[in-house]
C-alpha cells in the first residue's frame, strides 16, 4: 500500500523519509506517513492527545483520515450500526473483514484497528491468533483490539509474540453485556481495583494501548498516569491519553437516545433526510432529471 501524505493532514512527529543517495542535505523531520505504535507512545510522552473514531467504509475512512484522526477502529459496533443488529454480539469475522479491508485500503495515514468479534478469540490464544492473522492479512488491519483484562493476558502475549500489536478494552466491555448485567459503569467504589488490575495486566502482557469504556473519570485518570501505554477513553473522562467515539453517534446519523458520554458534533442525519426529500420531490414533480442532467 502506498504511504502518501494528504496535504491537509497534520504532522505528528518526524519519521525521516530519506531514500538512499539523495544528496548530503541533513534529513529534515518530515510529517509522518503512517501512524505507528511508536508515534502513539511518543504522543503520550509529549502529553499530546490521541484521537480515534470508528469507520466502517471507504468514505468515512477517507474523511476521518483527512481530518487527521490517528486511529480508525473498524469496530464490532458495525453490527448495530451497519448490519442492523441490536447489539455487537451477532457480527461475525466474515462480516467484519470486508469492512476492515475497505477502511485499510482507503486510510493513508491513520492506523487501522481490526476489532475481534465475540466468540472469535475467547476460546484459546491459538484461536485468537488465527483470527487476528485474518484481520491483518485479509482485512489489512495494522493492529487488533480485543475485550477483556487480566483473563486475556495469555491471549495478548500470544498475539504480540506473533507480531500483532494489540489494543485491549477494559471497563465496560459490550461483548460481555449479559455477564455484566447490561450497560453499566464499571470501576465504581471497590470496582476501581479491578480496573487498575486489568490495566496493569494488559500492559504487562504486551498491549500497546487500552480502551477504557464507562469508567469513572478519576479511576481512568489514575490508570492513565500509572500506565506507560496509551489509554483511550470512551465515557472515561478527560484524563485519558486519547478519546474514541462511534462515528454514527458523534456525527448524528443515528437517531434516538445517546449515552451520556456522546457529544454530537454534526447532524448528518438531517442533511441526508433533507437531501432525500428534495430528490424525491424533484423526481415526483418531473423536475429531475432536467436538461442539464440529461444527454
Ligand atoms: O466496536 C466499537 O465501536 C468499540 C468502541 C466502543 C470502542 O469497541
């Protein structure tokens, strides 16, 4: 895949791109071409916040990449945002892979995160490795995300030893909603110790980053200060090293009640609705296509 830099994408740090034999001028720090795990680690060290959004198709990938979003997550939330399911549980590897491929073929700069669906990695480290390899080979992902804390340590280690960067996901883990008793904040009171222990365990196992979902802000901040690896919050307050939102929530294509942690930055649904209504009116009124749009 070509590593081109969009003119509008912001520089994060210098990855020197000096080919052999191009003269004696000192290599200048160039804008990075592809976000890699070491860039994210450097951003944490500098105190520079990291951005992540979900993307499930080529155009959102293109737009979010152009906006300079560092991480594009082809989340299993595609299940209930693309495929019409009620939750993230039903989506399969075979359904998620083509979406992952569309995003990875399009994003020039962002790191693409493949999300391992429910049931595709929990059985054993071997099962997880074989699934993760599919996301890297067939999906073109640059890393994978999986849900779970200390209990997933052997899986994380296996993947990392096999050359696959792993982003963990702790706190509220949607794939375990039936075990957790629904969408509930994790880590309140005595539960804070479990969040801390899970965070330490996934770092120890080799994860390069950890998503914390629906965790009290003070607990997430404590984890972020203690850990060397990147923390990415969703409903976990401002103390995390980065933030992630599901794009259909953040840009208002989805209607209905939103979780408290969602801020709506655009109203794409209204734009599409008005466009579709105007098109229907033109067609029904016989004003489209007009001479300008006919041969
Ligand atoms: O699948 C997804 O969208 C996620 C985010 C909620 C982090 O896992």
